[in-house]
C-alpha cells in the first residue's frame, strides 16, 4: 500500500484530508462520515445542486424529480444519520406511499397494489386461486430469504470471496433460496405466478438492475417485495434527502463546491494526491473518493499511461446499466392517475421485447410500458392546487442508431410517449398539459454527470455485482476510493448511501493503519 496514502505527511502539504468527487448520495455519505470523524473534507460537484439523480428541479409552479421517485429501506438512511450522531427526522421527513402503485394492464384493467402483503394476497387471489397461493409462497420466500438480508448487506463490504463467505455465514438467508441465484428473473417470477397482468406488474423491478426479465438474475425478482416493507417520499421532494445530508456534512465542517467540475485526478508514483478542476486549479489531498462512474474515473480522470492494460480491459468488459428518458409534465386535474406510481404495462414479454428489439438496436422504445410517477399525490406542495406533476419514464438508449441525436428527436419522442398512452391505454393528457419537457440520457449526462446516462452505473447481473465490480479501495492507486452506483451492489438510494459509508470506513481504516505504522516503536 505504498507509504500509507499520504497520512504520514503533514497536513500543510495538502489542502484537505479528503476530496470527494460528486455530491450524489454516495459522495454525501462518504463525505459526511469523514467530516464527522474529524477529517477536513471537501466535495466537488459539477452540477449547481447536490443529489445527482436524487434531486429536484423547479419549472415555474411545478417541482420535478431528476431521477429517483421513491425511497425504500429507510433504516439504511437512519443508520447513516445515527453514524454521524444525529436523528434523521431533524434533517429530512418522509411521507408514506399508499397504495404502492396502480397498474393498468394490456386489457386496460386497473388495479392497485396495497402495502399490506395480506391485502396484496387477497388481490392476487381475485385473479386466480393459483396466483393467490403463489403470492403466499413468494412473500414467504422473500421474508425468509433475500428481502430479509438486503437491508443488512447494503452497508457491508462485498468485495472479495472472504467478504462473501462472511456474509453467507452471518446472513444465511442470503443463500437460502439457491434457485433464485441460478435462474433468471423471468423464470423465478413465473414459478410463482400465472396471470400475465400480475407478471407484468412485478416485472419492472428487473430494470432496477439494468436488465430485462429474461436476463436479470432471479434474486432481483424479490426487490418488488421490498416495497411492502415500506415505500416513502421525502417531504418537499427528492432533493430533501441529499439536502439534509449536505446540511449535516456542513455542520461537521465539510465544504461543498457546486459548479466545480473535476477534470482530472492528480497522481504521483501511483498515489493519488488531489484533483484538477475544470478551471485549471489543482487541489491537493491525502485521499480522493470518487462518487462517479468507475469507467469515467479510470478512463477519463486518471492518467491513461498509469492505468495498467489489464485494468483498462477489465473496465471495458463491464457493461453500463440501462439509460432512460423521462417526460416531465405539469398537468391540470388528476384523472388517469390513481396512485403515486401508475404502471402502464404491456406485460412481461413487452418488457423483454423493447430491450431486444428496440434498446439493443439503438432505438427509443416503441411501447411496452410507461411508468408514471405523480409525487404531488403524496406531497401536494409540488404543484399548484388542482394540478399535478407527472413523470413518464421509459427505456431509451444513449447511443441512437443511424447517427441520430437526442437533441433532434426530443419533441418527436415526447409525442410518441403521449401517443402510446392514448392508443394503448386510453389516457389523454394533451389538453391538460401546462408544462412539458423530455429529459433524455444525453441531458442527464450533461446536467447531472451520469456517464452516458447510465441510471444505475453498471449493469448488475449475477456476475457483474458485488465482488465482480470495481474495488472500492483501488488496487492500482494508493489513496483512491470509489463509491456510488458503479461499485458495491449497484444503483438505488440505500445501496449508494451504503457504498459511501463503506468507502469512509476504508479510508479511516487505512489512515489508522498508516498513522500507527508511522509512529514507530
């Protein structure tokens, strides 16, 4: 480990103990813990706001979410605040979401999924006795298996085989259902349910790991059950969560520099010594934590000549997660939307089709599904009285076929999404629209810093998650640590926060080892 990541040198040779690149949830968690533990810490964020995809933007009288639209696993967030000696409720408040979501299926049948697992079982039994029994088995498998272990492993290291063995030893429920580790998402789900409407309703969770139901790992099927353990929305919009974390960070002396793009990471003899900003300034630090995509860190920010060929090839082999577009609408009235989320679903096979026929071929999705998020149903303060904010999400490739540009087809694709709602589900919005803007993968890269618009960093298949992802403590550069959606377990609010907490622990461990070693006998 070289000379201990520079901890043996006096602080006068550095501007900060730690620099964090990116004020996403992983960066805020890492920076928050480091500052609380007494390290001088600065976060540099290229955007004019904190939060990354977990943020909000105001357009006139309407406040829209940037990406994330719901919070699960609230105890992970509570754990972060407790780790800094604080009570979460003082910094951010959460509103419960009920029902979890509404489904409009391919036959235009509407039904709402309640939070209560018992009531959900009764609903599914109304489709068929077999589906009701399937839900009972599904819930039992989730509660005794993957769902029971998820909240614990989000903040635990999962980088090596020894980490995996320790997790298996202390959380045996992780491996209690081995079939879900070996089978696909689709095969796992079909082993419980027969109704195409139910299969379509539960299949969208596959895209949370960046893959369609046919390719996503089976254990991801149980992510949909996590919502039944509590689904929440931050009061004041999604921005309230990162802003609360940023407030705690500032109280412990941390600095956040917005509109400060990092253009390079400074190194000396395979040791990170700081960053270079877009304006040319160089800021030195003992360590750097990167809360941006690992592909961007190793492929763009570090000197190419110092990144070994094997590392470049390894990073090249990792696929990015899917990208998407989101049509933001300010509408008058609430007809057509009965819940915080409404899923317009063409069924499980449609979710597979748009991946193989459209997304993989560089085409915007032609139908399949639309997920509508209407957070103003939970928090009316986001829109004027009698109005709502609506986000329509669908799959969309970053690189379009035939050299097309998102800037050129933005209006056309917004119209296509509205046409799909009208033609397939009978939902007519055009006359009620008071504001409209299509957020594209290219725009997310420009404004939020998402590498190629990848929502969840890297694809999270069975062999591309946890210990198969880039290491959170760089094996190449002393003093470099990674957090965020391209490491650990992937994307999502609790996972990203957990990755930042783990990265901070690694920094502190190395600092302690270096300082004890430099003190001598």
